[in-house]
C-alpha cells in the first residue's frame, strides 16, 4: 500500500488520490512526468523560501522561481478557461510570494 503525505492546507490544492495528478496534468496539457517535475520544483521552492529569512540568497532565488511557476499556472488556467476557483489560488500565492520577496531581508 502506498501512502502520500499532503502538506497543503485541507480543502484546497491538488488531489492526493492515486492517478489524480495524471488527470490534472492532462487537463492542463502536461504529461504526468512533467506535472510531477512541476510539483518537485514547487516543493524545492517552498523549502528555499522557508530558508530565506536565515539565508537571503536561498530565499530570493527560489522565490523568483516560484513566482515564475505561478505565472505559468495563472497563464495555463486562463488559457484553459478555468473559473476563479482554480485561478484564485495561483493568483493569491503569486501575490504572497511577491510580497515575501519585497520584505526579504538582505536583498
């Protein structure tokens, strides 16, 4: 039996059931492998942002990377005609990451 740990807030985000990432990726036009790479980049960016207050360079570069990923997410949702329920989380996260980058010490 396979177990997955979901670190996102309850009630939103990607579905953690087996095969759900493949369905979400196909909806966006990505292969399953590409969708998983994007997830890995998101995780690496989140770790880097968490380290940012201690090591500013480790927060700035991953923050910029996350902002680029989120810009791609917003673009994809708009092109696919997704409603606000799918678009708003990406826009909100992009705004939070931009705010983080502005407030990051030692930039």
